[in-house]
C-alpha cells in the first residue's frame, strides 16, 4: 500500500509542486498496516521515518507477488557471474504469497492524513 501526497499547498503549507515523499506499508495477514517514509530523497539512503506527511494522499494497493521473481534476459546479460548469482539468491529469498480473493482497486482512493495518530479503513474490490 502506498500513500502518495497530493500537491495541495493551501492545505499542507508545502510549496506548489513539492507534494512530498510517498509512504509505504505492508498489509499484514490481519489487515493492519503501518506506514514508513523513505528518506533517500533527504540524502539518507536506507533510512526510514514512521508515518506519512500531513495532508491529502492518493492511496494505491499493489497485489502481492504470487510467483517467484526472475531476472529478464537483458539483466542477466549485463551482470557478471558473481553479480548474477547474488541477485538470483536475493530473488529466491523474496516471499511468495497465495492469491488474494480481491482485486487491487482500493476504496477510498484518497484520504486526509492528520497530525498524530490516524486510523483508516480500506476495502479492496472482490474478484
């Protein structure tokens, strides 16, 4: 699940065109999620901050992977033998999930994040 900040200077106080970084969360088996914001844009690669920016967000949901990840032929071609082995080992460790009984259309598609704790309830359309 990804919360994409909407460019709304009048609501957020951020400059026009500076909507901010998205926040991501993995939905657990019980349906709960916690968002984190990647700080790569702030020059802190690999660091994350909890939560999401205050203001309106567009929400998207991506279906979890149901098959093993593989490398395409172009990627295999440009990697050295050691790099190829390391990447194949990394991909083999990625989780594979059972198919969900729903699609990826999420409702509501937009939410308002307020300062402090927030709680949202989303519905995914059935298949």
